[in-house]
C-alpha cells in the first residue's frame, strides 16, 4: 500500500486562493489531518484521537492568532505555544510542516532516529517545551510568562492541556500560583474532548463543575466550541481585553474529529465503550477509509468553490520504507520481527504484561484482600481481566500517581494488599516520595512498573524509563524483579503476592521480545538467583527482561560463529542476591558483562559490582557494563538499540574488540 501526503506547496496554493476567512482555516486544518494520518501510519504508531481533537485550535493559533511565524522562533518577543499533554504532537508537526517550519523528510521520520519524537522535544524546531508525565505544562508556562514580564518582553504564552490531565494535582497548584504571582500574559486552553486513554473522563475521575472550579482560583474562564472558528476568533479577541487575570479556555472538542468512525461518540458506541483510536496506527482498511474521507471533504469544497482538487505526493510504501506491518505492542510501537537465532528462542506467543494481567486475575480469585489500583492505563497494563472480574476491588485513580500511591499506603495499613499500576517512568519518579513514605510504614505494597526500559522507543524519552531501578533500589525494604517471559511472570506475581514480606516492584517491558525467551523445564524462581539460558566458557553475561535477553542471546549466537562462547544468564532479581550462587556462576569466567535495560548508574551492574567488591570477589574479574548512556534515543526498536550499541550485533562486536585488546595486552 502506497501512502500519500499533501506537500507544502499545496498549502501555499490554498492560502493564495480567495476563500471565506473561516473556511480557509478549516481547509488547512483538514489538510493537516490528512498529513497527520499519513505520518502516524508511516511511523506505525502515534496518537490520532488527540491530534484530531485539537487540530482546529492549533491551526487557528498558528495561522490567525500567534505572531510566532511572522517574527520567528528566535525572537524573544514571540508568542509561545506548547502542548502539555503531548499526545497531540503529530498534529502540531503537521501544522509546522504546512508553514514550512518542518521539512517533508522530517515528518516522514516520525518516531525514527534523527526524526521527530513521539512526544514533544525541544531539539525539534518549533517545539517550545518537552512534555513528560502529565500536569507540568501550566507551571512551565507560568515560568515563561513570569520571565517575559521580568525581562520587559512582549508576546503571550499559550498552553494546551488535556481534560484527563486535570486529574493531576500539579495543575491546581499552578492555578493558584498564577493568580498569586499576578501572571496575566498566560492563556491555558483545555482540549476538552472528554475521552482519556480509552474511557470517557466521566467514568475515570469526573472533573465536575470545571468552569466554576477554575474560576474559583481567580482565573478568567470562557467556554467555546473548539471546532467553531467564528467562536474561536471571537474568544481570542475578547481575551486580549482581559489584562488583570490569567485566562483559561475550555474548548469542547470531539476526540478523533474529522473522521466519522474515529469521532468519539461513534467510536465508543462501536467498541463497547472503549475508545480504540487514542494510540497506535490504523490498519490498512481503516487508514484508507479515513484518508479518503478527509481528502474527499477537501476536494468537495474545492470543487464547489471552483478550484482544482488537492494535489498529493506519493511517499514510500510501508514495505519500502522499512516500516512493514509486524508485531505491535499495546501502544502501537512496532517491534522487530527478526528470525529466532537458536532453539532457546521460540515464536513470541504472549507479552509479559499479558501474563501479568492473567496472573493478577488468578491471585484475585485466591486472595480477597488483593486490591488493584490503576492510573488510567487499564488496557495498556492488562488490568481489564481483574477489573471486569472484581469491580469492587478495582480502584481507578485517573492520572494522579502520587494520589494513587498514598491511597495504597492507607489501604495497606488497613490490611489490604494493594497492587499499584502505572508506567514505570511516571510511577517511580513522579510518586517517589510517596513510595518512600509507604516503605517507611513497613506495610507490604506491590508496585507494577509497566513500560520499563528503552523499548518501546517511539514515544520518546518522556516514556522511556531508565532510572527506576536506581530510584527504587535505594529503599531498604523493596525487592525489584523483572521477568523475562510469561512463565516467569506468573512465578513473579505469585511470589510477590504470596511469599514476599517486603514491598515488591515488578518491572515489565510492555514490548515483547522478537522471540520468546525460554527457560529450562526445571526452572523455579529462587530469590537472588538467576538461570543459565546459554552455556559458554569464554565469558559470562547477565541480562534481564525479554528485550535485552533477546539481544544477549543473539550476541551469543553471533560470537559462537567466531569461536567465542558467551554464557548468558537471566537475572530477574535486580537488587537481591544469593552470593554463594553468584560466586559459583562466575567461577572460571572472565570477563563478566552486564547488559542493562537502564542507565549505567544504579542498575544491576553497579549492584553486582558492589556485592562482589564487598565479598572480595572482584580481584581477578574484568567487569564491563553495557548500558544506556545519555538520554534514551527515540526511534524504532532496532534504531534505538543500535544507537546505544545494545543490539545483538553491536554487543558481539564490542565483546570481540575488547577480547582482542586484552589478548594483545597479554
């Protein structure tokens, strides 16, 4: 299937035609929708629902409201716009492309190395702020607005937020601070599309009387139809007369606006109440239907007004661009489908996270004290099994990790066993103080840390969790475990629920390995011990999790072809160690390698070095850590692994080079 985009010159042509003022912006917005759809399809992942709901507002801002394009992104007196929610960045990229800020080459490299990140990143021209875990944008915008006032600069600050994002408490801290600090050059726009990751906001955590709530903080609040350009025009004109308060626009929008079957009223009805177009690329049939609907609407308008239809440019097909349909994770991230290299690698049958969800259900049947808490990620974290079976023991906290973790502390004190779920990068870092506080009370809680590690890498650094082991490892009564496959996942869940006395953190890759990691038939999860997956006499490598173990085994296969035998050990315990077992494993092996799915500092490698040093076992060992140095790369899985030198081929080369140097020295 070939893809098409609308080239930049077509936007110039359309702008030079004689249109109705508002129809022109509507036309541009639809052209950007078409390009956003093609970008996400070409990337294999991305966020369409949010991009489409905010598209009319963003198009209006850049074409009719902001001075940014006129004065340039380097002018300190420019208006500044950025998105706090971040999911809508493919739509923003399309608008920036239409204005000549981004190139065609860039938009065709969405979620690829040296292309466009899956969430906002300021290394990209036109992006004014990075997004992260939700709720940071108003505070950041306040800082920009305060600085403009202090430096006597003109230009206003505009921040886009989501509605589900307003379950995050930092927003309310920022609302009151803006008024206290007399910030008047800040406008917040809520894309109130009424749907979160997959459910309506009202079903997660209702925002209640939103207008009254925000107005009570001292803000000037208006409510508009976010798809009505005449209303937007009138609203922004009126807001320019408000000079004594910060401004807040509640823009009522439709998630998936512009594609009939993606618009949330129809989409929710057709998918049993779960919105299917929040993340991921559409299948071929859906893509063709959506693209034809948008471009057909554009051509119909041009035909009626007497102009020639839109001209589209063919781009490389999915197959030719290397983005062929394959295995996709829960968020639509493409995963390498490289062929298995040995008999330890079998066809991937189930994600670790899928096994986690099923195991949690099994434990829920046995344990009436088991309570599952979620942060608006039930589908991604595979909690629906438990949620549907035990709705009275499932608590949806919305986008509010800190609140959720502290609630778990209260539940644990009262005799329940809480299992807290969110993405690792949000849960461990954002709620770290709350996790620490719970640990000091010494009541057992299980923290399910999803989406951990480098892969999937398409969403970008805001979602890649490479510091969670170090943050949790500093806690004296926290056991951190990462299973390598569905079988081990079930063992880990059973252990954490029924055996462990300490707090537990289950670290999980949301992506599967390209091929399943098989464990020996006799394997039993034993505290502080790993298991040999491939024997070798020349060197030893510790690794963990399905992604990095696959690369370690692949490296071992490649090295075997060069006569170098690398033993590979799956080490699921990331901060617990059976020292006699370790001493037995390393006996006769030199050098020793650790392959991290984490930053170099604070991971398994440094933990093992510390334990070996304290036991005086490091004297004759050459110990090397392969880890993620710097910030994690955004791109396809193979691109990101290769960028950091952590793919199987790169690991094999690094080991051979190191071995050659050592032999030369001898």
